[in-house]
């Protein structure tokens, strides 16, 4: 019980720092909160941020938190259990990023005020990481507080500089 109270205070302290180069908030894992429907583009935006952190200096993604730092929780994602939510995230990572990058990604669910928030910590990867969707591969980095897609010469220059 004490651990839970301590961890919820810790999460609130992290959130109160606001978004920045190494901290990003996402309102949900898979639900478009405007239409209340599951939306692959929502999942994809979570994965993009994870890949960008892996390709840059690492960082933390808080899912279930609005851009302005309001704790929304993950209840609208409608997973039957917390284990199913974690399994879903694990499968998203396996399918679109790759199992070999799992050691660089750590995630945990935290209960705050009857809501759940997912904290995803990413370490900088030692190898370049691409986000796979259908037959395409995309490369993302963090650029200040934003995620940016690189291609062409910018991608080649970045990779040769960052992953010597």
C-alpha cells in the first residue's frame, strides 16, 4: 500500500514537469477519444515516440495523460484486464519495432485516483530502430519536444553519426 502511494506521487511529480525532449504524454494507447473508437493511428503515434526515443537519447512516455498534464487514465482503451493491456503493448512492440529492442523498453502500469497510467521508459538503442508498418519502414528521432521522421540524406547522415 505504501509503495502504491509513493509510486502515484512519483508519477504525479513526473507529469507535473510537463512535456519536453525526454517526456511525452499520450491520451490513450489505442482509442481515439474524439470518436471513442479503436484507432491504429493512435497506436502508431505511441510506437513512433518509442522508436524516436530509442534512436535518440531515450525518454519516457506517459500514456493516459493529456498534453496539458491531466490524468485521463487508460480506462477508455477498454482492456479486460491490466495484463491484457500489457500483452497488447508487448505485441505492438514485437510486430512494429522488433523483439530485439525489448531490452531497451521498460513499462509499468500505475494506479492514480482510480485511473491507470502506463509509464514507458526507453533507453537509447545501440542499433538503429525502424518502425515497420505493412511493408514500409520509417525512421524517427526526437527533435526537442517533438518526434521527427527522417529519410534520404538526413537519415543517412544521422545514422552514420549516431550509430558509429
